[in-house]
């Protein structure tokens, strides 16, 4: 009887072995690393290093969460990098972006990882999942910076890719986009003396400068979807909504010269409609007639409130009705003292997506 049982057991093992395929991977384990870049839809020469986003490149970092699908099944009990995600830091010596300690790619034939990466200078997202990335009631400071990378779906190994930033050409491709907008307002005098009458000079000062009806608190809910194919970068979709109440942002008085000076230095702003925004200021023009003895001066104080946008008529712009993510807006005021006019150069943008605005001349 015992002999009969042993024969049956051996037969059962043989049948089981014939129906089971055992897959092994004897390749050496590879560390998970990243390669980061900015999304700048310009020529390659116009692109900038991702490290330029940080005041000190030696401390550059971003956050990432990895969602492991072991043999194609989501492990909902533990994220690959842990529940709070990992800090990915720049290693200038090894020229790589790497987590705080080593992680290795899974060897399962059907295993893969989805990566959600972001950078928030002064805060954290309120939700991070494979398909949702949210910031709720986030207050934006003038020096803030929030970026999020296109989601890297279904990766099994470090990727060789088209980016060549900071000497990194291999890793999880991490293509960042700016979540905020940038604003810069410059000003200058068209002239400070009269070419036809050198005895007439002007001193021009912008006073009591402010932007009214500007929001600095908002929420954004970004969404993403699995492309169901390996090694894909998928952009997030979603826009900011303003929350709270609009306020006023003031600037210092600015004596004008013939060269551009910052009325508002480059700063981050919440993407928003600008249809209710206005630039408010007083122009103090002191005209000096030097051909008299003593010289005679005449002072004019002109108060202006100019809307940022109007569909028709006179405004800072008749075409840009909102500030968008990943864009930088530069406005330039030109004060013409002899004709009492304020002129505007086209608003433009540098190193981000280009915006050209045909700004009209304004009578004052």
C-alpha cells in the first residue's frame, strides 16, 4: 500500500510540473534612478537645465511616489517608495537623481511601476494617487514654485531617452511642467530730455503702485489615466480655480530712467482670469526749464487705473485674458513725458512658453 501511494504521488508531481511554467530572471538587480528636465516647448537651444529651478543646485530635490504592480497586480497595502513617497535628490558627483537609499527594479516578468513626481517649494499636495494629484486651498507666495511631472506609466527599468540635462541620459524620464505662472512688470521713460530743446528736462516717478483684485489662493485637481502600454509619459489635465477673496499687491515707488527697471520683479502668481485686475499708480512728472534764471519747474501728478484686460478699448492687453500655467508674462510701461502718454511694449516671455501680446498706447 505504501509503495502504491509513493507511485501515485510521483505521478501527480510529474503532471503538475508539465502544467507549470517557472519564469526566472537572473539579470543583475538595477537601481532605480531618475532623469529630470523642464517642459519648454522651444528649440533645444532655448531649453534650460532643471537645476536652474533651484537656488542651490547642490540641494536640488523633488518628491516621487512609485506604485508597484507586482506581476500586473496593484499592491494596495504598500507603495513602492512607502506611503509618503521618496525625496529624489541630485547627486552632482555621480551625476544622477536618486532616492534617499537604493531601490531596485522588480524582476517579475509582468511587474512594473508607475511614477508620480512633483516639486513644491513651500507645501505639499493634498492628494497623490496614480490618477489624481491635488492641491487644495494652496496660498501662493511671490517666490513660490510648484511643478509636476508627466506620469511615467508601466516602467520596468531605467530608460534611455531624449533628454540630456545635467549629464543624465538614463533613468525614469521625469518631465516637469510649471503649475504656476510668472509675472514681471517693467517701466522706463521714453526720454528725460527734449531733443529739440535741450533746456527742458523731466524727472518721472511712479508712485502708489498696486495691482488690485488679484488672487493668491486656489485649488487644482489634476487627473491622469493609464495608457495601457509600457514606458509611456502621460500629461496631467486640470486647471486652477481661485478660492478666498481677491486682494491688493503693492509695489515701491520707482523713479524712472531711460532703461527698463522692475516695477514688479519676476514673481510667481496663481493662474487666474485677469479680467477684473487693474494696475493702479500715480505718475509724478517734474518738468524743468533750465533756460530761465533761476530754473523753473512744473509738477504734474496723474492718477491712473488701467485694466489688465479688455476685449476692446484701452488696457494692458486686449488679447491675454488670463495667466496660464507654465507661462511667464512680461509687461513694459513706457512713460512719454512730453505727450503725457503711457506706452506698452508687447508682453513677452522668456524660457517658458512664449506669449506675444499687442499692447496699445495709453493716453494719460
